[in-house]
C-alpha cells in the first residue's frame, strides 16, 4: 500500500527558505518518478517539480525555476523540496505525488498523493 | 504558461451524465496522449480518475470515462451520484517538458 507523508511546512518570511520532506512507504522511491504539486488556499492545483526515478533529470515550473530544487534520499526513502527566496505567492498546500509511470520523464500522471503540508509566506 | 481551460462549474441531476471539457493548445493537450483527470473533495487530496486520456486505474468506477479530440480533452461522468459532487482537474504534459493543470471545475449534483 503506497503511503506518502509530507512534513516541513510552516510560516516563513518573504525571502526565506524551507525544506519539505515526503516520507514514502509501500514502494521503493529509487524505482519511481516523483512530483511536487501545490495548491494555494481556495485555488486550483499547480505542478511544481519532478525528479526522474534515477535522479538523472529534474524539471520545474517556470514559477519556481531557479528558486526550488528537488532531491531524494534513497536510504531514507524520502523526497525533498528545497525552497529558497520564498515569496507570498508561494503560500500553498504542498503535495508530493508518485508518478504512475515509474520511468516518466516527466510525461506521467499523479497516481498517489500525500495529504500535503502547508507553507505560509508572510511577514 | 496559462492553465488549461475548464468550465468553472457544471451541474447535473442524479442519474444523468455530464461532460467536463479541458481545452489546451497544440503544445499540450493536442501534442501528446498524456492527459489525466483528478477528483478532489473539500479538504482532501486529489484522486486520480483517468490517465493517458482514457485509461481508468484499478478501483475507479466505469462511470468515469475520458476522451480527446484535437486540443480538447473531456471527462464524462455517467449515472451521476451525490458523492460525485467535487472539484475536477485535468492535467497535460507539454512540449516544454512541464505538466499543466486546468483551472478546475466544480461539479454540483442537484
């Protein structure tokens, strides 16, 4: 049974940094492509970032490119999203999602989702 | 990149069928057979309904079906039930190697 648990959200000032974690269980992270997707309060879904199963390729939405990085620790079966230079419009619930195509690059889909962790960027 | 275009709201009575459209361009919906659909109930995480235009994951009711013609994808829900009331989102891979969501459609079951 796939289970994803995000953590690391909180309140941060504009310009600050935050690292989100996504602990995976029920499958091996290193064999699967993964995504981060966010949802601003009362708004729709926005794809944020992708990492290929082998970590060889990463892709980002234009809105976060150059500020966010995605990584994984296979020994901990955990996915990360490092967020720097945060802005108020980064305020959102951040979900990690497992791609339904393990070898997606990144033309896949979001097969399993966590419950999300809330990031609030405010002074 | 602008979101894919979905109607803000649709409604239908129990037992009826409804269709939600998702309009993009030749750089996203029209370019690949990589369209997916998600259902989201209030306060819950999204749930995958359809992937690769028309494939249903295991456990998803046959009442949900997907199709695509040109730059427009569609989700049809037949035999509407009260529990289908939710927000629905489409998603497509793009020629920029990104993934793009639609703005979302609120389905009301009358």
